[in-house]
């Protein structure tokens, strides 16, 4: 089992915003560019990169989704107490 992974994310307030961003990603827009432009998280300036983290460091909904992703895979929107996240596994 992997102990640490690296992810980037895009955080927005509303589900409809997240769904619109997902559509843009599906049409070929770059995840990092959209993170810089649209994410509410301070990680936006790093294209959404959250660095490496292990289990127990993120809220449950985020963590359980992130650890199920394959490298380079992007999640559907995930709701947490912070808003809606689109998560991309980097490693």
C-alpha cells in the first residue's frame, strides 16, 4: 500500500462551478492553468499542487478519493466542508 501520494486540486464553492471546470478539462484545457485561474485554495499559485501527503492529513472525503486515483487521473467533484474539489493525482 502506498503511504504518500502527491496531488493537485481545484477548489470552488459550488458544484455547478466544479462541473463546468470538469467540462473544460474534458475539452482539453490544462488542469494547472485552470487551477491558477479558478481555485480558491492558496495552492492555486502552484497550479493546485498540494505536495506529498499521507493518510490522515486531509479531510476524509478528499483523502479517500485521492488514494483511489491512478497517477494522472482526475476525480469527479468531491464535496468537503471547504467546498468542491477536483483532484488530480500527480504521483
